[in-house]
């Protein structure tokens, strides 16, 4: 970001020096013949990038979901290149015809193999009165066409008409003028009402101009997040993650009957048998009550209230024998692993098993793991990986399994059941 400031300082200095030049009129004409361009990195699997204008680096080492402020360049036909950071490998090479005093947003979008520029005309004239301007851009290559609802916080969208309908990838709206207020932005698959993104309450200030860009999320409760571009050079972009948490529940109590799982007294999964699990379900952030009841009854064997942070994934396991059943809450880290790798976490959920060592391809990676303990996520090469669980300090193997881990996959391996029947449960966390 220092580069932006250097550019503007240069322009200011040039302005101050104009009065000392014998070529005042020529210099002033060059300085005023400006256009403004900003750039957003929105390619989810691309590396950090440098941005060049007419083969001069103006932005360096820009990471995914980062955006520049508006940069001043000479009007006319300008060559814009996007290179892998620190290299001459060009992934985007485009000529833009920039009109005098125009404003343009360039979004480097799509997956790396198909990366392309999305060029949007912009504006910089603030609305008057109690009004702001906002537009929406679909730049999430993994997402289908979407409907967008911009409503008062808490408004029911079941019977509401979408603010924008059927916005496909690379599609974008005109600027909408709306009053300053608190709003809630929800995104659904086109034609459906179940949100895949929920901003929670956001305050939109009068006089502002926003471009809300939907991009592929890198974790959290939603497959997408919003990068909101502003016209404020001090805060050129704001990332808004889904305000909800995602909760996954696992029945890991070997002698417990089938159960119903409730969140805030609403059944989210019924008649769950041992080793079965509820996949991620979006729930409001905050303190959430979780109950595990014997199926079809109000008899709660677990009744606990847990704080859930927005944009975070959680796994709750019902562990131990039924007489001592208890919840084990895990925070799931869905940050993408290094290319070529997968991430794996191991949980000891066998109530009568001793402490264990965990081996990957016959190399000990965890030692002396006790019941209810769990590891951090380990990065391992993708592909077929052999996992062994041994009684600590011995060669006595109680689990020997060789799953195929996909590149970029994130997994939790749960060792569950009693010692004589111990088995692995492989969960995909992303």
C-alpha cells in the first residue's frame, strides 16, 4: 500500500513544482490529463500479484481479496498487466481506453487457469442528502447465479422480492441509490430463499459510493464473502464475512441410543445413530443452546449453551459413555493448505482407549494423545496417506487406514467406539 501513497505524493509534488517551470502550460496539461483506476485481486487460487501500468509496477505483492485505492494514470490507451508477484509471468494483459477524468474498476477474476479482467466503469460523484450509492458484482467463480436481498435488519425474505435477481458470474448491477440506514445483505441461489451469505447488520453511510463484490470465501460459514470497495483512499476496501456460524454435530457415544439434535430448541437432525453426523448447518452467531435428546423424547442427555462466533465453523461431538456423556466443541480451521497439501486433525474419542500415538506414513506426528484431546491441523502431502493409531510408546496398532486426501482438502479423523471395536471416522471440513 505504500506504493499508492508514493504515487500520490509524487503527483502533489509535481503540482507544487509546476509554478517553477518554464513549461507551465505543458506540465499542467499533462498533470490534468488524468484518469483513475483501481484494481481488486479476486482470483481465489491465484498467487499474490503485481500490477503494472505501461510496464511500470504500480502495485506489488497484492494478495487475494485486496484492492487498491483509485490510482491516477494518464488518460488514453493504457496497458494493464497482472503478473505473479516478483516475476515476469503475466496472467492478464489488457489494453484499456481510459477517458479523461474517468473512474474505472478492474477486477482480476475467475480461477487462475481462466483468469480475466472484469472492467467496470465507475463514478466518484457523491450522492447528495441522505443517500448513498451501492452496486453488486458477482465475481465468485464457484457460485451459481444468485439473488441479492438488501433489506432492513431482520426482515423476512420468504415473501420478499429480491433487490437483484439472477445475477450470474461476471454480472453486475447499476448503482442503486438508497437512504442511509442499517441494512442486512443476504445472497441466495437464484430462485431460492435459503441464504448462502448473510452479512448481519451493516451500517451504510450517506454520501458513500460502494461496490460490493461477491468472491469465493476462504473459510467460514458461507461459500462466498463480500469485498466492499469504497471511494475512501484511507480505507479502499472492507471485507464482510458471513455473520453466521456453521455447526456440525457428531454422535460419538458408543452406548447411547439414537438421538435428536436441537439448536435453540429446534430440531436440526433427528434419529441420529452412533457414528452418524449432522453436516454443517448455518446458525446465528452468539450464544446458542445445543441439546442432545433421546430420539422422540424431551429427555436431554446434553444441554449446553456455547458462544459461536460469526464466520467460524464448529464441530460438536457427543462423547463418552451415555452415563457420562458430554459435549466436545472444536473450532474448525478452514484456511486453505499450501498447494499440493491437505490438512488433517486427529481427535481421540474412544472413552476406554489408552493414550495414543498417531503416525502418518509410519512417522510419529502426535504422541501421548488422551481421550477428548485433539491435535492442531497437520499439513501433509495430498494423495494416499497411511494413518496408524498406536497405544502410546508401543507398536500395538488399533487403527490402520489409508485414505486418499485431495489437494486442498481439510479433514478431521475421529478415533471412536470402544477399544475392542475402535474405528476411524473421516470428516471433510471444507
